[in-house]
C-alpha cells in the first residue's frame, strides 16, 4: 500500500523546489532534512515508531516488555549506541547493516556485540542499524518499532545517532520516568521531534515506583506543559514492566490500530506534517531575502548593520562564550577531585581485603611475587576505577551545566536576531532548536609504580621467601594506599583535561551554529532589487505546490 500517485508527485515536486532553494540561497542546515524526508517518502512499507527519551529512562526494557521477550540488551549504564528496529516476521531473525551497505545475519544472543556501548564502543564496528524480525509483533504488522540511543548521555555519537534519525520518524512513543516530572531537556527534545511527526504519545514508565496521587500529579503537569508548548494535546499513557504489564501492553498497541485500518491516510498525514515544517522554514528564510531585496542599496546596507549589530557580531559572541566556558573550567579540577576523593577509603578497603586473599596464592621467589603483586594491583585497581567511571556522573554533571548554559545562549542569540529582523523588516523567524551534543570522554589509563625504588627484587636470591615472606607481605600491603591516591590524582588530572577539552568542543559547536546562521543572514540580506521578482516567484511556487497537497 502506498500514498496515492498524484500526492507523491506533488511531494516530489516540493522536495525538488526545496532542494533548489537550499542550494541557491545557501540554506545548508536544511539540506539534510530535505534528503531525509525524501527517503521517508520512498520507504513507506512500514511506519516507524521511534521510542525516544533521555538516557536511562528504560527504552530497551520497555520494548522487551512490550514484545514479551528480552530481545534487546539492558544495563545500568546507557547500552544502546546504534539504531535498532523491530518488526514482524514469520520467524526470529536478526541482521546488521553496516555503513558500507553490507549486511550480516547474526544470532539474537550476539546483538549486544553490535548495539551496546560495551560491545561496540563509539560504533567502531561501523554499524548503520540492526533489524530484528519476530513473530511476537504479529498484531502490529504495519509498524516497525525503533530503539534509539538515549539523548543527554555523555556520549555525543549516541545523541547524533538519535537526532539524525528524527526526519525518518513516523510516530513517537516518548518515554518519561515516573521518578520525576518532564524536564526542560525532554521538552526541547519533544519540540525538535515534533517538526517531523505529529503522532506523539507520551508514556510514563516505572509507574510501579510511584503512588496513584503522584502519578496523577505527573500526568496533569505533563498535559499542562504540552498544551502550553504545542497548543494541542498528546495522549499520555502509563507503563510498568513489573505490574499490570499485560494491560499496559494492550493500551500501547491500541495506538497502532488506526495504522492497520487507515494506513495510507496516516502515512500521508505524517508526510504532510514533515513537508509543512520544511516549507515554513524555507519560506521564513526566503522572506528575509525578499524583504531585504526591496531596499535600496544604501538602505539595505544600513539594514544589515542594524540587524547584524554589535551584539550579534561574531567577535563579540566569541568573547562572551569564552567568558562562559572559562568560568566553568575554573571549577572543573576541584569538583572532580572532591568527587573522586569520596571513593578513596572504599577502594582501599576492598583492595586490602582482596590482597590478603590473593597473596596467599602467590608462589615463587621475591622477583616473581613482586611481578604478581604489580599485575594484581594494576588489574584490581583498574577494575575499581573503571567501576567508578561506569557510574561516574561528575563530568556529566559539569558538562550538562555547560551544555544547558550554551543552549540558553543560542536561544537568546536567535531571539535577538529574530527581534532585529522583526523590528527592521517586519519578519519573525521560525523558531529552531540547535542541538549541542557531547562527546564520549575516554577514561585515563591506570599506572602502577614499581614496588621498589631500586631493583631489590633482582637480588631475590638474598631474600629466601620461606624466611622473608611475611615481611614482604606487609611491605606490599603498604603500597596500596599510595597507589590508590596516585591513580585517583591521575584520574582527576585526566578527567579535568578531557572535560575542559570537551567544554571547548561545546563552545566550538555553538560558534559553528551561530557563524553559519550569520553567514546565511549576510547572504540573504545582500539580495538586491534585481532579484526581488525571482525570490518572490520561488516563494510562491513552493507555497502553490504545497497548497495542492
């Protein structure tokens, strides 16, 4: 089943016109959206329902519970790092599509090696996506469920994977946790995805952790925020993988029933929604060029000077961002040091207990036991520190604060630009959300010093262990606190350096967004009177085609 041919023809026409407008007027930020919507229009066998939400909200657990089988890996840290799609099939099959378009069928139990952060760190296996077919989805054959990496984790490639998928989205199951009300970050994510799909359902997960009174309060607050933000309502459902799961599953699957009955109409509605937002964005930019072109040369020069004034000057913006970033950098080392210091005594205690057990099993002369101690300490201390890093939230907390501050600055920048345009040309810019993503912070290595200041262990024949074993047992034991302190210090330095470097990256992203927008404005505001009719004609053509859809 497909969208009717006449409408598809019109949709292709408007995509072609949109692509040409983006190329002619340098609207680079919209070109990937044009391509993605075109891809969505062509690949219309299924309607993809993306499961979205902040990281750790339980998307994979939700999908496992919905299907009735643990198909997707779960963990205490964000595990999904690539897009995974689930759909109906007569038998269970799983295959991987790589970035080079090659494909490989795998066993379902091996999926973690391709979709998880532990099995496929930073997607070093170059996986594009993973598809799972299962007979468990026989009641929603028209739908493909899409598991996405969580937004807001410290791993930039996860966020980019998810946001890059937005234009492909048909519908959305947006998960929020009953542990807290909807956040500013989640609302911003909703606004971004709403540009590409009107079919959004809110799902409050982990409802077994909250009282009925608390759940009603969260539902009421969520409905109020959505109404205020979008001037419409989204369905709000509850979900728990531990209580009343069968009932909740039926409610969720009822969302997909209209797709079975009115599949083409629903698909066409989603496609029109995507096109409408794309057209509005393009017209918003072209209108700026058109209004500027109506001005005389001298007047247009003055208009540019007012609109792109002192506080929108790239040099001024850069200086302001440097002040913001440097104020955060000043706090980084001490914040991380204080945080890691809270783990010191526990690490020492655990290592000391493990040491007493391990030493009893070591055999050989002093040289051999020294090597066994150093190898043991490096491995055991490494495991302790890696465990901290898996749960570590201090750098995440610091970077999220910077990310939030810069996002606010970007909004303010765009509002100032829009205000100037409205005041001078009578044009109000279409609101856009700029996503500032975080990179993954690599963990510093573990370093264990030699046990002796000089090579005493090379003179092992002078220290028969049958006599000196207890002496060296105590000696090695005393090395543990020093090594813990040294490696926590190294970890502090390493994380400080990497966190500050990532802050610089966040600033670079912000500057790139604003610089590109300023360059676009510069081009649009430079249009002269000779181009007025041409610009107006392009605008009207896009509008006319869209009216016929």
